[in-house]
C-alpha cells in the first residue's frame, strides 16, 4: 500500500516543488530538498509560499550594482509583505570597464547563466536585478527563454559630481575631458582631478548611455513596475521601487503572468518608439533584436527607420541634450515621456502590473511643468535619435546616431583613411605621419561580432591627435563595431556584414571615396562592383575561429548585429511556449 505524503510534501508543481532533482523518486527528491533548506532554519510554513527567485548581480567588480545588498533587502520586504518567499541566487555580473576583451563578449554567457539558473532552481517568478549596460539585456534574454513570470529591477543611475563648479557625470563627460586632454587643452593635474568627480556614487552612468537606455526600454516593454527606470541608485525612491517590485513579483507568480504575455510585438514597438524618443544608445537596437529573437520575433530595421521619421527626440539628456538621469527622474521619469508619446504608443500592451500601458499612463495622472522632457511640438531633435543606413558598403544595414552627430557632416563625401583592426588604430592614430585631414573618413575594420571578437565599443574612433590639437571636434568615422551610448560624433556603426566574415568593409582601401548621406539613408563605397570583386579574389577572407572553450562557442555561433549578436542556437525557432519547458 502506498503511503499518503504529508501535505508539506505533496508534489503539486509550485514553489519548492518545482523542478525536482532527479533521484528516480519525486517524493524522496522533495523530502531531501526540504531537509537541506531546513538546515538554513526555514519552517514548513515559509516553504509553502510562492517562491520568488532574485537574480543577485552584486559584485565587487561592478560598482554600477553597488546598491544590490540594499535592493535585495527592500525586495525581500516587499515579497514577504505580499506573502511570498524570497530566494536570492548569484549569477554572472558584468561591468563595462572590468570585462576583457569587452562586456559584449560575455552578454550571451550571462544570458545563458540566467536562463539555466531560472530553469534549474524552483521559483514561481523571478526578479532580475540589472543595471550596467549588458546586464539588463542578458537578463531579459535569459528570462524570455526560461519563460516563467519575470520582473526587472533596475539598480538606478549614479549621482552627478562637480569639477571646479561644473556638473559632471559618467560617461559623456569622461570622453569630453579625455578629448580635451588629448588636445592638450587641460594638463595632467586637471585630468587627475576630474577622474575623482566623474562617478559620484554607486549606480549606472548618469547620461543616456546604454544602461539608462535599457532601463527606459525595460519600462517601455512593460517589464518594470511603473516608474522603475529613473530613480537614482542611492535614493529612497529606488528602494521603494524595489519593495514594490517584490510585492508585484508575488502577484505575477500567483497570476501565472508569464514573460511571453508581456514581451509581445506591441511591446517591442513601444520599446523602439522610446529608444528613438530618448535619443537612446545605438546598442539598444542590438539588444532589442537579441531579446526579440528569444521569442521568435524580429526587429525590422527598416521599420525602425520609418518610425524614426515621425518620432522626435523629446528627452533632453546628454549626449543628445544637456541633462542627467537624476533630472529626468525629478521631471517625472517615464510617465512624463509616455504622456507626450501617447499618440504613437501601442496602449493595449500588457505590463507586469497586469494593467496595460495605456491604463498606467492614465493612473500616473496629468503631470507637471518641467523642462527635461520636451513636447512633440518643441522637440530637441525633429526626428528619432538614430537612422538606418544602407548601400554597397553595408548591404545588411548600418546605424548612425544622428541626434548626436555634427549636422555639417551628415551629407559628406571623403577619402578613406583605413585601419585594419583595433591594434593598427592604436599604433597609428596619433602618429605625426598619419595622412589625414578633417574632410577624410576614418574606417576601422575587424571590430564586429567575430572580428574583435565581441563587437567592442571601439567604433568611437578618437580624433587623430594632429587634428585634435587643431581644434577639430568631429570627423566621419565608420566601423563594424559598436559605440558607447555616452559617446557622440558623426559615427557610422554596426556595418553588416562585418569585415571579419568578408563584408564589403573588408575591401576598403586607403584613398577610396566614401559617401555618407543621412537624408538618403545611404553609406556607399564609390568603387565599382568589378573592382570590389577583384579585391575579393585577391584577398579571400577566412572567418576567425578558436581551438576550444567559450571563445570557440562564440566564434562558431555568434550572429550579426541585425540578429542581436546572439548565439544562433539561443534564438527561438517559434514563439516560446512556457508550458513546454523549452
Ligand atoms: Fe556601468 Fe556605465 S559603466 S552603466
């Protein structure tokens, strides 16, 4: 006769009972799991509650996540007040300045870690604590693949500092001051002084770089509680958002509100609108393509470009404007932006509150006077922040952040000055012998997804020193790499296909003519097809590979920028079905 299990050991697949370890006897698996967790002092009553996993990305190497301990405390408070059981677990954490060779090389690894830990451990919903550039996309990619109810908690931006009475913040001002130093406008002592002031507290970069962009996108996708994007890391508002996030995580666990119900086509369209209206980082489009790919959806670059023509930049933040994230928060944050963008948004898209975006905008009320979010009639830039370029140099598309480019260079034809790779650039960019003028076009090859590898943010090619000291602030630059969202200039990025796999960029030579026309959305190499074919036959390209390890996995499976630089085997082949567990 089979013995009836005690109530606390029934195998209904919720909470601690989910995903039992395989011992060939499920009753024993649950018995053992409970025995071990009770070793940490838990009671049966605690273990019977909905389990909320918390992806803990705190790390001494990641000051952008320096408030994670406090966030977890507030999250746990919210979870327990709502009747859930919080269980935090570590995952990979990536900081921009501490990841070699580049953070993007590790984003997919973090997404796999996040996905598999969500799958492997019993939880009814997961809170993803992310902030620094690659962490939020990695977590949304992983959670989208895992398919359970999920909610994003942003760590929040850093505070701004002050250098000799001038307000400064990472990292547009880091680049501006470094440019001044290279141009010999400031000395060793001043560059050292400003180094102490650029990052005034823990938290993510204080301008509209990739971290702020992904925070705004996460809220636009419906993946945060209302107002989750903007509070700075060290504020009481940020902690209240964490408490609210914890409580909402319990609600979505009870409702079974899985991530595929939030991350719909409409949600991605809202995210693209917001990306354009905030003058967001060009990295945002790569990450959106990767997240969408996990759900069997595509981001159409042509559609992004069309949307850009009727979506002005409204947010007056550096590098496109003048303010910082803490100002955006004081101006009402995303609710203020949504209110302005309302006619262009898909208002029926569902959010993690269980309400639609339209309902959340209504609940946020009428707003107040402020000067950070502009109106549709008086934008800071008349079109979307970025434009999509095509032409024989980039048959798969390329991106330019037009809102932070020099208007005088947007229609430009010039002579190519070519660097074969990042090392070649580092060796020659400051050489007195470099044959370059302000009218030339700097071309950098082999910094694409496979080329570097990892598509580093080396597309922000420095102004050659001989031009910088003449006062030249901008010059047309082209590469198959990325650029930090905090950077600025007339810079063509994400040239697809990349040079390392034989894209046309590989065959550009010194002295070739290149034409950039942002109005015609064109990037062209003014060399005949026959000549390009001759060059191809003369110097055939062998794509890079590696002998072993993660590098081999990366080089063998990474996709191009238009597919989000995700691994090909991680993209969904059909819309995710959470019930299947696949
Ligand atoms: Fe972490 Fe900028 S370095 S957000």
